[in-house]
C-alpha cells in the first residue's frame, strides 16, 4: 500500500465515522488529511523523478565508458602489457630460458640465459669478445 493509498483510506475512514466538517475538529482533520494527501503525492512524484534520474545517470555512465575506451583503449589491457615487459623473459614455465647467439668474432655459438640477457652483454667464452644484445621487445625500460 502506497502512502497516498493509506491517506485515501484514512479519508474514507474519517467520512465513515461521520466526522462533521462543520466543527472545528472536523475542519482541522479534513485540512490535515488534505495536506497528507498532497505530501504523499509529492513524495511519489519525487520517487519517480529520482528513479528516472538514476536511469539517465546509468546511460551517461555507459556512454562515458565507451568514450574512455575510444580515447584511452582498454585500460586493463594496457596495464597487462606493462607487466608483460617484465614477464616476457623470466616467466617461462618457471624455468630458465636459454638463448643462442653466434659470436661475430669467432663464430662460436654462445648460449646464455635470461640473466645474461638482462645485463645486456656477456664476454664470449671462446674468444672473450664482448657480445652485446638488445632485447627484441621495443621497450625503453632497459635504461633503468
Ligand atoms: Zn667469440
């Protein structure tokens, strides 16, 4: 039962009891019930308005999400990409990853692991030539 329905019921009750609107008390009661009725209707209008506002806000929020996605791309994916820079080499089934490089000085195939790769260079175990390598990921984070 809504508030306005309760007020309507109360009005009916007042009439049923034969409250005389000509008396001071009857007049007072009728006025109070009228005000109650107005309040109940106002409150229902407000509740409807708030619900409508909420729907409008949801629509705006959804649209804003679309705009953000267009402007900035999927932010979650971007974060994952940043993490990938660190994970790319070391997180390989939890095992050490080995790489082969051919020494340009002596032609020896040199095997090195991710730790050497992180250093950026290792001396060739055969001839001592310093072998430099660049990470194939095009990140600038090796300056760190
Ligand atoms: Zn060498």
